[in-house]
């Protein structure tokens, strides 16, 4: 049987984000992922994970970091370095 994780950005939208950890645990998920957790303190997110026995399996980098990495990575290609 495949192991699936709850994407808290898209699932359980009927409750606030921080309450989705409990919803995921009640639904039987063992792992969670989300797109952009940066508006919440890391300690608060870690507490939610621990309280509900969940594992964080993924979160995305801020968009500005991705754009910067791509832009800097393209400099040698554009300018011929």
C-alpha cells in the first residue's frame, strides 16, 4: 500500500492552517507537507508535529529564493562565463 502524506496547503481548508495538523492526524496520515510555512514560528510548527505524532516530509522554499537561484544559475549561460 502506498504511503501518502497530507498536503496541508490544499487539504482540510475548512479549518485554520494550524488546526490542519490535528485533522491530518485524525484522518490517519503520518506525514504532512505544505507550501509556505514562513508566516508561523518554526517552534510552533514543530510543536504541532510533535503533539499530533506527525512527520514533516516537505515544505517549499520561498519563491524569491527559487527565482534568485535560477537567475544566478543562468548568469554563466547568458554572459558566456
